C-alpha cells in the first residue's frame, strides 16, 4: 500500500514538473525578453525589448528600464540644476542600426535649497529604436549588449553603472511582448513628446524671458497649467517660477533668463501642458528668438508690427500679385472668355458680371478662412492649400477642370434647357457663372502663395477671428481687383473687339489650359496614391467625358433627352463611386517621390533631426519646402534650383540642400513652416555657416536672387566680429 502511494506521488510529481517544463519551453514565444538586473538599494535596472522574436529588417525597441526606490530619481537629457542624464551604449551585430534615446517628457523635481531638477521618479524606460539587419538568418539569435551609466539622487547623488545582454531569437514573424514589458514601455509612451501645433516666440528683456505660444486650441478650458523645459542647460533659471498667463489662443510664460542664454542660439524644448482633467502632455517647440521669427523675411516682421489697416493693405497686395502666379493660369482661360462676352454688352451687365465674380472670390476666401480656423480649433495643423493634400480633392478637381474644358470646347452648355429655353435663364446663368468663376479662381489659386501672402496668412491664422477674416477678405479683394475694375470702369469692356466668330474660337482655345491642368492634377495624384490613383483618375475622366457628351446630346435632342440625361447621371454616379475608392489608397512616402524628382541626387529629404545635426556642425543649409500640387514650387525647381549654376554654387560653398515634400500632410513640415509664421508654399530658407540665423527667400526665385542671397550671407559672415 505504501509502495503504491509512493509510486502515485512520484507520477504526480513527474507530471507536474513536465507541465512546468512545457510552459517554460513555450514561454519565450509569448513574452518579451528582459536582461538580468543590476540592483542597488536605490534602483533596479534591466534592458528590455518590446519584441520576443524579431524578423529581418524589422524595427523594434529596446530600453533601459529603471525601477527607483521611493524618493530617488533619475534624469532627463537636461538634468536641470543637478545630476546628469543617463548614457547608454549599445553593442549590435553588423548591419543593425540604432537611434538615439527617445527621451520621455520629464517632471520637475525640487531638491534641497534653490535647486530644481528635471527627471523621473518611481519607474521609467529610456527607449531606443533598433533595426534588425535585412540579411539576418531566422533560427539564430540577435545579441544586443549595453553598457550604461546613470546618476540617481535623493538628498545625495550616487553614480551607478551596469552591463546588460539580450539574446533575441530571429524568426519569420514577431511575437508579442508580455504584459509587464508592455506596461513598462507604456510609461515612456505616455510621456512621448508630440510636435507642438503652434507658433512660439521667446523674447528677451533684461534678465527676463517671455515665452509666447499661439494656437487656437490654447483655451482656458484646455490649459490649467504649463511649464517650459528647455532642451539645453542654462537657457532659463530652472529654479525660478514660471508664471502663466492665458487668453484664448495665446499662452505666455514669464521666465527668468539662465546663465548661458544666447539670443543667437536655438532655444528648443518641451512645453508641458496640463488640462482640466489633470493629464499632462509634452509638446516639442522651437521658439523663434526676439521680436520677430528668426530669419523671417522683412515683410514677415513688418506685417506683424504694422497697424491693422497696413496689414490688410499688404494682404491686398499679396492677393493682387497672386493673379500673376502659375496656379491661377487655368482660371485665366475662364476670365478671358468671360471678358470676351462683355464686349458690346450693356454697362449694367458688365457691372453685374464683375460684382458676381468679386462676390464669388470673397465667399471662397471667407470659407477657406473659416475652414482653416475650424480645423485649427480642433487641433489639426493645416495651412494654405491644405485641401490639395487630399487625394479625393485632387481627383475631384481634375474631373471638374476636365468638365469645364469640355464645356469650353462646346461638348455641352451650362444653363441651356432642352430645346434652348428662354433668354432670361441664359442671363441668370451668366451671373451664376461669374460667381462660380470667382469661387474656382480661389480654389485653384491655393496651391501657390505670392509675395506678402505667406506672412499675411501666418499672421491671420494666429490672430483673433475678426482680424483673420479681415485679412482673408483683403486678399480676396486683391485677387478680384483686375476683374472688379470692369465694374468700376465698365467702359473698359468697350475697348474689346465687337462680338463675332473670334469669341467662339477664343472659347475653344481656352479649353486647352483646362485639359492641361486636369492632366497635371492626375500627375499630382500619382505622387499621392501611386499607380492606383492614376487608374482611378483616368477611369473617372472617361466617365466625366461620357456624362458631358450624353448631357450635350440631351440639350439638343428632345426625342432622346430623358434617356441621355439618365446615362449622364449614371456616369456621374460612377465617378463618385470611383472617388470613394481613393479614401483607402496607399500613399507612397516622400522618399519614394523624391527619387523620381529632377536633381534628386543633389539633395537630401528634410527632417528636423538632420537640419539640427547640420546646424550643430556649423554647416550651411538650404531648405526647400515643396509639393507636387504647388506649381510655383515646380517652376522654381525647374528654372532655378535644379540648374547647373545653382547646383555649382551649392557645391562651392559646401551647402547641404534639404527638400521637404508636403504633397501629403506632414506634421513635421507643418510645424517647421509655422516656426517662421508661414502656412503656405513655396518656402525657402538659407542657413549660413556657423549656426547663424536663417534667411527667408521670396516665393518666386531666379538664379540671381539665390546666388545674391548666398553672397550676402557670406559677406555678412566675414564682416561679423563673432564669425570666428
């Protein structure tokens, strides 16, 4: 009996141990790895991975995890008045790449006396991105080693160090992290800084600094507390209080100047904003220094400091010059045919046509201003021409311009009833056509900005609503001014030749700019949605042409009018169905687009990190912000920036050429533009050698303008006593 009991216990023990071994054997496929710990009475440190298995070419995260004893803390990259940030050196296999530490947003930690530190308590992870070599072999391990040093403080500060190792299995697919490791990385993710969707400025006055941040979402309800953490030591007095004042749309922090504040250097950092629910978020900002945005063009600083009436005047001039921009060229075709129709017309008709066109322009500008303000209030960072970043809008505009071209070619008529009904309807449709022309002029013009416009738009979008609307209306009046003159001086229309066959030929000729613009927008769509986007655009164009043809038949054939209209309506419904297919279209990245661009071997894709690294090295940099839908941008690149003269000038001066592609929405580029108080394209900035302030170039470039700006920058550098 006793023997049977012993055998039974032995069997149960074997089964229990086998179960544990089986679970342990299968566990690595379900949990992320964590190294052996380095432990002291103050901190337990390990190296963790957010993937238990990794695949060739995959990017994953490792991180130094620190669990801190109560009252002890570690440090951010700017440690404040005491301490030092941790240092982590990774050892990786050949072919692997690694990023720097992705610093979580810090907290203020008050130490003894007038000392303020920036860091973390309880637990924190310092994440680092690692990319597996593409030729890594599944079935093997990826060995990662790390040597780290850090300082932990309570009332005393103690330096510590540790060495760690992870052997991560390489597999065909990845495995999920354990809940414990997920929770650890979630601590850092909750503190991950976001790009601040605002413009900001840091003004120095004596021993004081004033940080002003402007954004429609900065309201009394959304902001209960705020604090600025400078990325570099000594920019501000860390221990001094930061007094917050807030009006809806404008946040101001009164700061004390630090020991190493330099008005010629950058003062980037994190703005920590605590909302009404007590949740804190950290935003990356790069304030411009002084009374105007660093490197802003003279018109930018001038507009910001002028009285309102003068600001509106500059906005009017920008709208007026916009008539000369390439983006408005398609609308010139409509304007030309409209003006031709006025020859020999009654003065009343000339005035009405002019008034309706101007009204259309003003309504469109008001709608754009309202849309921009509404999207900003909702926390979305957008700028002038934002609608062209949507493939749906680009495809729809391409088809609209094609339809207008077909109308000008005589395929169908707008406003004609079946059998050609009454003259009164024709006259009514003429005024509606003038109004529509004004609307279209604004929509098509938005891919471009003219001189004065960039700064005016940037100022408008950070101003109170009524000022914003006033500035946009002033720009609208400028755009409409040439045509509006006909309403003031209708006798000008009498100078045109008398009506005749030439009007028909002019109208037909003006269809071709519409076709060209439609083709250009298909190319823009190819940059946004690839070959699939082109297929959708061309298929939709075929249906639009079919609908126009069938509608034209219906207008002149009373017998089959109803049937033809039905076919036309079905074709239009088909185009709407195609349009919806673009909603989920895959968009290639900027790098993929720039490979096919002219002169692509002579520039690098823009990133704030790359710009900062080049500036830190003291190298000169030329930044070009462009987009496929910006005609002025493309013209400048073809006629100026890609020429041998400019490329040779860049090479001789050792200038790195960075190009940012805003064809699709990119928050990083949007934030960069707003740092110069700009919201539209094209935009060009030259950063001279030695880390000096950038210079903004005009939106319309020539070789002489670019070379002259480079020479002036070099001359001023030589004359500056601090250039060495």
